[in-house]
C-alpha cells in the first residue's frame, strides 16, 4: 500500500510542478470574455447560471471562452503547507526552494486596502447570497494562507512571512462582519462584503487567531477565538452534526466542512488549553466518521447521500485526523479511502478528478480544488507515517 501511495503522490507532484502550480478552478468561469466584455456580466442571474454551467459540466469549455490557467492564492497556500510538511520529513534543498518560491508568490498576491494582510481568489465569484469581485479577501483563503506562511517562517526565518501572518488577524477582527448571539459570542462573515453565517468560515478565522497567538502571545486573540468557537458549538445538533450555515439554502450537512469544523475547534483547544468543547469534538468526530465514509472507502459528499463524490472529502479526512492526532488510530479507514480515491479519481497523468457523479465523472484538472488538496493531504499522511514510507 505504501508504495502505491508514494507512486500516486509522485505522479501528482510532478504534474503540479510541470504546471508551475497554475490551473483552472471550478468557479473561474466569470474570468471569461463573455462576462468581462459583454453586458451579460452585469446580470446576477446570468453570472450564477454561467458559473454552474462550467462547474457542473464534465467538458472543459474554458479554453474556448478565454479562461486561462492562473495562480490561485489559496491553492498556493495548500501547496506551501504540503512542501513544509515534506521538508519536516526530509530536509531536501528542492523542497526548500519550493517553499521560498511559493512564499514569494503568495506575498505578491496579497489584496491591498484592508486592515491587515489578506487574500482572495483569482476570479469574480457569484454566490446565491452575495457577489465578490476578483481578489476580494475571504477569511477562508486568508486562514489557510496565513497558516502556510507561519509554517514557512518556522523553516526559513523570513520575517516578512511572520509579519504578514500576524497582520492577517487585523483583517479577521476589523474587516469581517460579525453576527452575535445573546451572550456576545459571534461568528464571522465569509468576506467584508457579506453578512452570512457560514460556520466553517468563522471557525477558520478562530483557528488563525490561535495559530498567530503562538507567536505574539496576544491573549486577546484567544479570547476572540473562544467567542467564535462557543458560537459555532452552540449551533451543533445533538447528533454531532452541523449545517453549513444559517440561511435557508445552507441547511445541508456535508463531509469536508464538518472536517474543517472539528480541526478548528481542536486547534483552539490544543493551543488555549481550554477543554470546554471536548464533548463537541467527541460528538462531531463520531458523527463524521460514522456518516461520511463507506466500508469500500468511498467518501460521501452529504450525510444522507453519496453522490457527488468530491475530491475535497478524502483529502480533508487525512488532514482532520492528522490535526486531531487520530490518524494512526484510524489508519485502516484512511488507507481504504486513499486507495479507493487513487483507483477511481486519479488520472494516468497524475492529477486527480474533481467529482464523480452517478453517471459521469468531471476529469477537468482543477489546480486548487483537487490537486492542491490532495498534495496537502498526502503531505500529512507521509509526515505521520514517515518511518513506514522510507
């Protein structure tokens, strides 16, 4: 099994390096000239339809409509975390070179004009709840990227990386909108342009505050993180699950966002020493492991149905268990899931597919959604089982 995983990862790594870490994204269709240079782009309805047309279609029309491969800041952050993990395992100069390269590109892609360092996506994005222009910063992208910069700082001691990550807390606390409960706990908006309550977004902001606390020892960061964790834990159902958010059309329960929630709550607990939310972690992890993965190793998207099978789900399983120090305990499950994913969702060219539906598979090589996530996941697997994989 270990040789198969190593071969799979090597194929993936070679593909990403050959692509210079650039690629398409499931949501990048608004970069098309059809949207940017015609009146159609002014219609919210048409933007929604256009995104879904490209996202759901297994045929890649992007070259025809002028959508180019590009750097996605969050994707670069995931690759950077991956290379940092590889360097921890084996201090190769080639890994260090990639860490420096990716860090440099990430710093260049910062979005200016906010209270602290922050990042968004390289495309306009229309959701049902709101519209975001290209590079509008989000708490999700900023959290992953700042975590990557802190890890890269630990290796390179490049002070610019540390300062960027520290300043990102100002973006989280000053620029994002807050939704409060009766006890003055709150969650965060996805970006400065919306007021939605998406639970994993708030928790990712809390995780970022905790990670930075380890470097500047600002107790206020832990205090604010606790308010967010408390808010979201109160939204957990008795069975341990969370809906995606509070809006009527955000009531689904899915695999990888559940994994995000658990990872973030545990990170707060580990860094703060506050064990108040251990019952929430226990219930959530039990629900996660018992509802989203089959005996064959299939990663279900939703709690109540399997399809579509999305590449994010198996990747986040590895990361969630690694972050909760449960990877060795559940190695048999992880091995089954990775084995099934390699067999069914990796192309002979090395890249991983986006989604499998009942009758069709989307084989478009999305760089952020698929490649960076599997790269990120494999790095945690190999770091945990480094002696077995040498």
